[in-house]
């Protein structure tokens, strides 16, 4: 049995989709990021970056934080969605890291300036909108002659889909990207993908819009880290 520390965000969805695709048994432990659950001492022991998702595998006693690392762990545990052949494996891994280092952070920053700032910061919004648009084009070109990012369906696709899902809210139009649109439409009808995205959908995510939640999620610095770490010593 696996404990999934989770909140219904794109980063959370990466892992819920993977668990559903692998048909692994798991319990969901909500980490309400608008209420500060990510700073609890018990969670800090599992995720020292104070971020979800994270997992604890009770079969092995191993805990893992960071979405990319979790996806690799679950792929190796289940024997699914990550080839063992070196060439095919690195085809997947390079696109997984592309998502972790590019698509996710750029879309996340764009989402922040679109949905969470109290005033419009036009330069920042344009900067991240343009980069998100560029990354969608990178995916579109990659998908011109293959069904999925690394050829066969893999953790690279699972990692990327949740950050394409909010494209409308982020001000883009997938109809501009023929190959990406085909991939997206294929992904969204997979039963496991649908179940993963639906997990926690009815939770009160509107709480993240309050001033208190905004401060908890975004007004963080080194003091936040040290204050959370101090709880481990108490």
C-alpha cells in the first residue's frame, strides 16, 4: 500500500494519474496547501521542500518527494511506462526532465500571474505566456511523427498532461497546435487519466483564493523553511 500526499493541482495529478495507470493500491492523504498542511512536521519528514506530492511506500519503507522522482520510482516498482533499454529509457527521461525543468515551472508561473496576483503585472504575464506558448510548439513539433512524446506512452506524457490541461485558463488555444491537440485528445479519454484528474476535484480549492491562503502559499522565504524545520527538533 502506498500513501499519496496530495492536493488536486497539476503536480498532484501527475502522481494520481500514474497510480491509476499502474493499478497500484494507495490511500490519499490530503495536503491542503491553502491551510498550510505542507508545513506540518510530519509532512516535512517526508517532503523536506514543503511541497506535495510525496509518497510513502509501505511495502518497501521508502518515501519519495518531487514529482519526477516519484514517477520514476512508481515506474520501476510497477515495471510500466519507463523502458529498460538504455536508448528508449533516456528518450523518456529527457522529456520527463523537460517537463520538470520547463513546462511545469513556466506554466506554474503563468498560472500565478493569471490567477493569483491582485494586480496585473503585464511584463511577467507576457513573459510566461510567451514561454508557455513556445513550449507547446516544442511539444507539437515533437509529436509530428509519433503518438506520444517518447514514442510509446510513458511517464513523460503523464507528467506533461496536467500542465496542458489548463491551457484555456492560461490564455492559449490548442487548435493552433494540430499534433499537440491530437495527443491531448488521446490523453484525456484514457480512463486512468480521467480518474487521476478527478481525484479530490470536489475539495474546497476556493480556499486558496483567500488572503490567508495567498500568504501561506506565496509569501515564503528562508524563515519559512527554518520555522518549519524547527518543529522537527521540538
